[in-house]
C-alpha cells in the first residue's frame, strides 16, 4: 500500500510503500496524534520512517493491493 504524508510547511510529501493495512496505519496515526508523539511507518524493505505527529498536515492511504507492473514483479 502506498502512503503519502504531507508535512506542515513542507514543499514535498513523504511517500512510503508498506505491507501494513490501512486500518493499522490509521490506528497508529490516531494514537500518535492523541499522544503528540511520533508516527512510525515501516516500508517494504524494512526501513523505518519516523514523523513527528505535530508536523503532519495530512495522510493519504492508497490501495492495499496495488498491481505491480514491470519485470520486477515476476
């Protein structure tokens, strides 16, 4: 699933490809905003992206099962 995170006063958004479900990302986002803590996202390759909840302008959740295109999807 592709997640786009808009940053307050940021010209670009952060894009993360992850295997997590939309429900789990939504829960983690809600908890981070409520606690004024850090949203932690793990991408497909195991890398972690840490974003302070106070700096998040918006969160856009893509399709959970996007079809891969190209030779890398074989």
